[in-house]
């Protein structure tokens, strides 16, 4: 009888190919990604999209209505704010601030949380106890109050806000990466890597971390939204980004006194914030759905 | 109807199970037919992906609603199982047809005691008193060889070892005196010595209670010791069926022969020799399937294998689904005898 | 003709104890995974290590791979203390093949990356040379070279196991620990892997520590067999001797449980009782006595037998006497 091993065909498409086809079929993900692309495109192409400068004040043209109102004009499509600055321009430039702060914070907190999660998940024991203690401590802290306190002490510049938020928002990363690492640590390929003589940093960053990219992207997208909302809250309270930098939160603050008379001053930045965070959430959910392993029906 | 005989407690005719997937329809089970007599044991053997587990899950109605189950006939005693409502099926499950699963670690609910899980089905099906149910549970635990049964009733699954949990599962299956027990890989997750004990127990209980049994396994040793009648499945179809003696003494289908040549038998296989093997992989069961699915891996393959394969009936009960010349099959059969 | 092979590994009195925490306020209990275990592995042989769950065979494998350290005892490798061998040299001595082909390959890496990883870890920075060696490995495993860029989830269990073998062999170790390499595979695929392992062993004169519960495979492939129970070796002998006349009651029960595919026989009746081996709660005296059909109380519950050498066989049982063995 025929014996020994034979060359066989590869069975099945790769999970990457399957994932791409799932991505294309996931409506929420497509919508979220589209909205994010539009906003990001807007932010990048800001100087091309509008001829106005977000900082130029024109006190003779204060509080002009948006163009669809009878008193409005097309030279200021969304009107002007209390200092005569073109509103659409400030809205578009405000996207830059939100996106910048959102992604920088997510990157910073992601690095902190991932390193902590990897270490505690991999080593277990005392290291795990220590990191869990740190996480628990962080969770008891009131984030907004601390951010307010630090900013009021040190000043509200962009780097300060990003640093403070990064140092406060890493907990979700740490928790999820920790449990994911624990699961992967028990897999045999990690034992095989150790048996070959891989150093621990190599195991953590080259063997284990690439398997966590899916989770990282999901949490990252949610944390970007989280950071953006926090920044706008801080700016609204006057302790985030400082005027005259256009920040959507700041614009809401500036417009709140005129809520009943000039409602567009709050509406536009508010809607913009909601759309951006919604799109990020849709992306996060979508990626989680798409990268989830298929169970048996 | 081929398998419809009065002494058959279960009749399955042309069972078809189709699973819709994003890539197309997966034909997990195709035209499986058999009859199960009262008090007898049917063994279904095959490798992973052959459809044996899906077959029994379809019979007991445990497949998800998205999966299409059709058959010309699916009868338990006189009752038609096709198109039975969920409620009615639940009535049959546990009372008339019960199931023992593979993983004793996960088949028991960790937050309920053994006693609660044992009596749950009995209380539901028989509307008995708690005391009656408890007494029956005690008797059965004793019968399956669990000592200090009283104490065990109040224990939780994690306090028992794998072998003990499997015995509890057997006791659970017997609580309502079912007519049929379906055991899906009942000993695969157990240690070798425990496996022998569990199988021995199952055989004894079956003879005692006269319950019919369907045992599904990939382990040829398990099937050979326990089954009266055997079905060999490959790629969703039955390729060979017969009594255990017939299948193991004269394996006729090329797949069965290939399978048998892969197993080292202590005392028979020359030590250090290369084991036989079946080249290739199980083909995908999605989409249009023509002819014999074993063809790409069979060294007797010919163009005739592309058409529908009829059954070749050897005297009394031994059926083979293959178009190769019978003499050639019989000649090869002698080379792979396992005992 | 019996060749006098040199010892590759010599284990003397190895003990490995884990401390299992019993909650925040209770003291931890000790789990005796290995107890005074002595074993020799000869170069070029296939040593089968059989035993059921809780016997400690996986712990022994981990110690050999330096994933764990023995609590006490001595390990000698080719005449030198094992502990003195540097980590970097270890992968040229011993490499593993694990049971689960689905978790033994990193799902985020391609096959090429998986197989060449040991080379990178050992300082081979020559990309061409690495590729070349990986290609040769793939050929040896009868895997097509286009598999280099394929991910594990596109492959079948048998193919993955071959990748695992390739990864184990690429550092050219002297010994391979096969930890249940075929248990998670279909029968027809098991045969392919076993054939591959046998031919590689002959070709490269490898030493195998073949850990398994499948006694039929062990009988086919192993030169010698060691039977483990609750952290100790209870019997050790040449394969044909153990299979034809097992002496220890546990070995007898184990071999009696093997289900050869013989429909004329019924399920074997094994008289071992319902107690199960628990390495945390060890019985006094002989660890096997609660389940032993030949136990003689009260002796067996008090005396812990030693591993005694009878000719070329080692047995650990108080009830065996020299007369029985001579027959």
C-alpha cells in the first residue's frame, strides 16, 4: 500500500482574506470609516477648503448668521462668532485639534497600558499583583478633576493636555492586554519560543504582541473618542486648550451664553463632536466584529 | 422504505444536513440511512469532518435553526421526528432519547450540584416528587460505580475527576429510562484506564436495561469492542456498513482499508515499519459535489467514480459504496486485517 | 545485538514540587509533580514515556526544556551537569514538539517566519542563508515551498505538526521531546506524522523522548518504555519485554486497557476501582496501592517501594519478587 507523507494542497483561504471580505460587508464599519476619513480629510486640507483664517477677528462682523438665514451671506457660510471669526473655518480647524489630541493621547496611553498589560499578563505573580494594584488605584482617581488640577497648575497647552490625558487613560488598554496576554502565554508556541531561547522582550513584543493588534485597534479607536470628549469637556471648563486655539469644546463654551439667540454657535461644534466620536465607535465595534473568530453556529 | 422494520426503534432514511456558510452551502451529511434495533448498539466511526457528530445532533434535534435538516424519514418508534416542534422534541429528549457528550469537564453545569443536575430531567419528564427523583439518582450513581453516592449528590462538578463526571453523565442519561442513548465520543477525553472502565460500564448497562445505543467515535478500538453494527462515514456519507465482525475482519471500502492500515496493532504490525497512510486531505464539502468524495485520495479511482455510487451488497447486511471491482477490494481486504 | 549506547541524559532523584495556593488565608499545599525520579536516556534511542494525567510526564518535559527547574536532584547531560549548559546552547541539545498543532504555531506569523525564528534567536543574521535552510527543511517535511508565506490557519493539523517538527529540527538538536505529537490528529494523519518522525530519527540519528498515552504507537516506535505514575517511574524495560510480560500491576492494567480493534473481544475489565490519582493528596506508602488489585495491606500502605533493577528492567513494587521476574 502507498505510504509515507505526501504533498497536500493548502486548505482554505487565509484569515486575512476572510477578514477583508467581512470588512467590505460590514456597514457600520464602512460608515464609520467614511465619516472619519471625511473629517480627517477636512482637517488636513483646511487651508485649501477655506480662505479665512481662524484667528482673524473682525469686530465689525460679529455674530453674522449662517448663510441660509436671511441676514446671512455666503462670504461666511456658517456665520461668525462673537469676535467676528469665520465659524466654518474655526470648525474645520477645530477638527485638527480634536484629532490631534485624540490620536496622540490614544498613542501615549496605549503604550503605557500595553506595556503594563504585557508585563503583568506574562509574569503573573508579584508583578501582576503590583500592576493590578496600580490599575485599581488609577480607577479610583477622578480623571476629570485631576486633569483640571494639573492643567490649572501647569497651564493649558496642547502638550500638557495630551500628557495628562495619556497618563490617565491607559487603564482599559492595560486590563484588556493583561487578560489577552494571560491567554496567549499558555499557548504552546510561547513555550516553543522559550525552549528555543528567545529572550523575554522578544517573546513579549515579537511573539505575543502581534496577536493583540486586533484588540489594540478596537480599544484604541474607542479611546480616541474618549480622549476627544475629555478634551472638549476640559476646554469647555476653560482648563483645556486655551483660546484663541479653535477647539470644539471651547467653541461650545464661547457660544453657551448666546444659546437661545444664536443657537448655531453651540450646535455645529456639538454635532461635529458627536459625529466624530460616533464614527470612532462604529469603527471600533466594526473591527471587533470583523476580527472576532467565528464560532460554530 | 429500506430501513423501516417493526423492530427498529430508530429509522433514518436519506438524512441530509446542509449548513449555510458565507462561502456556500456546506453539505455536512448526505443521504445517511440506517435503522437501529431495540437493545442493539450502532457504532458510527470516521475522522473529523466526516459528519458523524452532525448526524446524531440532527437526530436529537440539537442543531441550530439555521441548519437545514431534511430526510425522507426520521422516525423514533412510530413518532415522526421531522418537523417536530421544539417543545415536543424537548419532551422526547431526555425521556426517550438521551445523550452523553464528549467533554465531561464542560458538559456539566458548574453552578449546580450533581444532585440538582441528575434530578432536573427526571422531575421535568416524569412529574415525580423530589424524593423519588433523589432515590433514583442515588440508585443510578451506585450502579455506575460511584461510591458514597449520598455525599456526591451535594457536590459540584469541579469536585469530581473526569472519569467520575463521565459516570455522572451516564447516570444522567439513564435517569428517565430512555429507549436510545447517543454517546458522542464518550471516552475521548479520558485516560486510557478510565476509558476501559467507562466502556465496560456502558456495555453492562446496555445489556441490563435493553437500551439501544448509538456510539460515535473516531477510535476504531472503541467501536470494535462495543458496537454490534458499524457505519463508516467519510465526507458526509456512509461508505461502508455492516456488523462489527464484517467491518473489522473484511474491510472492503478503500477508505476503510486505508484507515485500518494506518493503525499500529501491537503484535501484528512489524515494529519500526512505515505505517500505511491515506494521502491528501478531506475535500471541502461546500457547493456542488459529484460522485465519490474519496476519489482524489483513492488509488483505485477511475472515471466511474464521478457518477452516483450505488451500494454493493454483500451477503446479509454488509454494504459498500464503491464501484471498484469486488474481487480487487476483497484481495486488498485480506492485507489489512487487524486481528 | 545490543549496542552499548552512551547516556545522553541521566536523571538522578529528581523531585519537583509546586505550591498550590489554597486561598488568601490558608497555607498552600504541595503538589508533588515528580518524586525521586531516576531515568537514563541513551543516545540514539526512542524512549517512550507513558502515563496518565497527573503522572508528571509533562513536568519532566518542561524540566528538560528548562521551562522549569527541579526542586532537587541532579541531571547530567553527556557527562556534564545540565544546569551548567548555557541557555543559548540548549536549543542545539533538546527541542520540543507539542501536542496541539493549533496552539503550537504563532497565528500572526507565516510558516517561513516560524521555522526561521530559532535561527534568528541564535544570531543568524544572514537572510539568504536562513531562507535556504528553511527551504531545505520544508523539502524534508514534504511541504511545498510556497507554504513559506502561508499562515497557520490555512493549514491542516497534520501540516501544522510538520511545521512544528521543522521548527524543532532546524537547530539540529540531539534530542527531540515529542509531547503527545499525534494525540490531536486524525488517525490517517497520525500515521503520516509517525512515519515522518521515524524516518527522521533514522536519518539524523536523533534521540526521542516520546511522551504519549497511545500505547499502540509506543509499541511501534519505541526501543524502551518507561511507565510513570504519580511522579515516579514504576516500570522501565525494553519495549517487547514490557508488552509481552508487564510486571508492575499498573503497567498490567494500562496494557490491559489498550483497545485493539478486535470485535471478538468485549470492553476490557480493569480492576482499578473508582479512586483517581491526585498529586496533591498522595496516598501513604506506595502511591498506587489504593487502586492496586495486588495490594497487600497494611504493607503497601506503609512501605514506599524503591525502583529495583532486575536484569535490564526496573520495577517499583514491593510485591514483586525475584522468582516472578526470573520466570
